[in-house]
């Protein structure tokens, strides 16, 4: 634990603001990266009137509520998700500060959180997990394990092997049995990335919690009858990665990311250790 005095409060405010600003940038990446557009230029513009957004109308979180979710020029409606992504990133940055305090692990956690927010929403929108994040995340996670004195490199390496290997085995046997893809390669690389950052002990916890989250959302989705309309005689759609997707397909990436954040910010390591000791591992 660390002392949350006036200095700690100032840093907390700073990280919240930083998270909101990076959440605003995350919105740009989420929209542009899958389309192959630059995430730097041009600047943000209204999707309706195509006019540049004035800087004072582009203040994270605040501007959306001040403008009541509309463009400051043409009054076209903006999705509340923009503000939600900004608020989510800011809140997670704040939680990371209270969890880790001033440490090397905090720096890694902020990078990890920012990246997970981006890939989760891209997966929700396009059913893809960009290699630019998953593969580079694995490398950065391994590098952090080697350089961060608060972590162990072998834990990171075993995390990559266990995380990627476990989901790869599931996907392989599913394909042998059902003769079609049941889990994308992006999920495999995502779990390998999570293992690289959080260590091999996190992998069973993340898989279990992600499966519970996914099951709950799947049941709720079925109950409210939110289904994808079939677009072919086979009742399958085609994702942007080129693979067939069932009408009720729900991407697993956001659930893996959510479980990883629970492990990271809610002392999941203690839970995982208790589980492993319970089974004599």
C-alpha cells in the first residue's frame, strides 16, 4: 500500500485526465485502424458535415455532455460510445493508480489497459483483433518481463506458451470435430499477449472468468432475441477476416480483455494462487 496524500490525489487527477485524452485518441484508432486509415491525419471531423471539430468542442467526456451528443456545427447526433470509451479509459487508469501506485508495473498497466480498450471495441465492431496490437503486445509483454524488476521473464514466457497454446489446442480440436473454425487466431494471440503481461498464473483465471462473462452475455442475448439476420442460405455471415460467422456470433476478445482487467486491477493473482494451491499446483 502507498500513502494517498495530496500528492497522490494530484497524480490521480492527472491520470484520470490522461486516460480521458487517450480514450479520445482510442476512439480515433478504433474507427480508423480497421479501415486502413491514418490515425494521425487528418484531425477529427464530423462524420455528417465533414467539418473539422473545433478544439473546444473536442474536450474528452465533457464536450459530449455539454453539446448533448451533437456536432457543434451541424447538430448531427454522436454516439454516446465516444464518451463511454473516454470515461472507461479514464476510470481504468485511475483504478490502476490506486492498485499499483508509483511503480514500473503501473506504467505497464497503463499501456496494457489502453491497448485492451482499443482491441476490445475493434473486435466488437469488426470481429477482428489486429496483429499490430496482439503481436506487438506479446513482444512488449516479454520485454517488460525482462526489464521490469517487479516481474519475472520466465513467468511472461510461460504465459505466452500456456495462453497461446491452450486456445490453439481448443481451436484445433474444435475444427477437427466440427469441420469449421470456432475460434479465431486473434483470440489465441490475445491470450498469449495477456499471458506475457500478467504471467502464466493468470491464464487459467482469465479463461474461466472470460467464459463466465461470455456465457452470461450469450444467455441474455438469446433471451432478448437479439440475433444476426442470415445473409445466405447457409445462415452464416462472413467476417472481415474472411471466415464464416454464425448469426449469433459474439466475439470472445472483449471477454478475455475484461477478465484480464479483473485479474490486473482486482488482485486476481491472489485468487489464482488460491485456486492453484487448492488443486495442489
